[in-house]
C-alpha cells in the first residue's frame, strides 16, 4: 500500500473522478471532498495520514482560499491550488492563503502528476535537511532548517513550504546571483510546465512577508538574469 495519501478537494464530479483514478493508478491513496466543509472534516479526521492536498478554489459551502488558510494554521502539509484563475493577483492571493503551488485549469494530468512527484521528493529532501540542523544568517535574517523557522530582526515570519525552500536556496549562497531557471530546477525540481513568471510570483510573495519600511529589501532583482540575496548598495 502506498505511503502517500492525497486529499482531493473538487466539486466537479467528473473531474474529481478522473483525477482520482489517475492518482490511484500511480498507487496513491485518495480521499475526496466535494465541498470546503467536507475537506476540513476529512483533514481533521485523517491529518496524520495526509501527504498533500489538491485544492480547488471555487467550492460550495467554504471556498478553497478559506480552506487553505484554515488548514495552514494547523499544518504545513503541502497544498496545490487548482484554479481557472490565471491572473498574477489571483496567484499571489492563493500563495498568501497558504498554497505551496498552483496549477491553472484546464491542465494536462501529466503536469499535475509531475508536480505531485516533485512535492513528494522535496518532502524527503526536507526531512534530510532537518536532520542536519542547518542554520543560516544574513544581515537580520535568520533561517533554521530543522525547525523550518524564519525570523527577521527577531520576529518570526510564517512562510509556505515553497517560499521557505526558495529563501533557503538564496540564503545558502548570499551575494551570488541565481537565475530563474536555476531556482525553478532546485526548488520545483523539474523543467516547469507553467508560466515563466512562476519564480517572480513567489519572490513577490516572499518580499511582501520579509520587507517593510523598517526592514528594507534583501532579495534583489538582477534584470535579465534572476535574483540574489544582498543589501542594496545602490
């Protein structure tokens, strides 16, 4: 029996059935919720078993964003948001609600399965990193790998798993510019199927959480190349 259990939250019966059959073919265990309240109930009942969530945005009773926020308050389980909304603002809203990744409808099932494999592989890598108890500091930014903890100027900052992983890659090699392709391959683990601005979306979400008037930007954009963690000397 597979060790991977996926909570699929989708109200469109035909789509839920199709995705479920494909997941089972990959030897994943599947729980299905048809609305937001059922998703929360199933998560509470099976939290220790669930490996990740596939979460539709538009749901009866409780919408996907609210479900994501409620689950994120009690768990760091990975969440892939499934949505027909493809505007940049919608994607940022989804990330802020706790999603680790998003996939825009309609999508190819191979793309969804690839993203699931990446998350499972990344979870294993996270477990290995946590065993190393790595600590990183840059300026007033502190990252504790074992605790999955980020603070700035002593204040804890709550990040999604993808945001944490992205910051981890940047803080490992501060002052070194990393291209978008490098970040896609290390954080997402494959040649990304989605839009080319994926890294930009996550960087913007990170900046919204890390920066304010008293704490200036540390993640700098290198135009035409990518991003780097450094003080702005300009």
